[in-house]
C-alpha cells in the first residue's frame, strides 16, 4: 500500500513497499489534496 508522506522541506513524497523493498518517489507538491490525487492516479 502506498501513502503520501510529508518531507521536512514541506513537499510530499509517495512511499510504498513491494516484494520486501521500500520505494520513495517525490511528488513535487506541497498540497496534501493534490498528493492524494496523484497517489490515486498512480495506484489505479
């Protein structure tokens, strides 16, 4: 399961685990609503 996480800089990143390995991808937004939308687009 992927979830948005806020960095110290204020931007959000998407964090998930797959096959026991952690992955992180910067989303380039400071808006939680927009981060959630990007997450939904990526997961669907």
